[in-house]
C-alpha cells in the first residue's frame, strides 16, 4: 500500500500522475504497479483537486473503470 505523495498527506494513493514536459501535459491515471521516479501517487482527495500549470493540459484516464470528471 502506497501513500499520497503530497506533503503531510498520509492517505492511501489511488492514482499516479506523470508529466510529459515536451507536450505540456499532465497525465492522471490508475495507480502504477510500482513507484516510478518522477511520478506522483495521489489519494482520492488530491486527484479531485489536481490541476496543471497554466497553459498545460490534464489528461484524466479512468480510475478503476470510472471516468473522472
């Protein structure tokens, strides 16, 4: 069981976010099988609150069969 990467958050991670710098894109999807360098594991609360830097796009992949809004 992995915890959220956000500072001071101890909730269980449910998703992994990665950045594709060349495309100015953040990809938020299901929790990766293993922790990956440069990726961020997030809990449900932080998945819902996550946004990308100005001018970037966020691609939200389905988590456990449910498409995030």
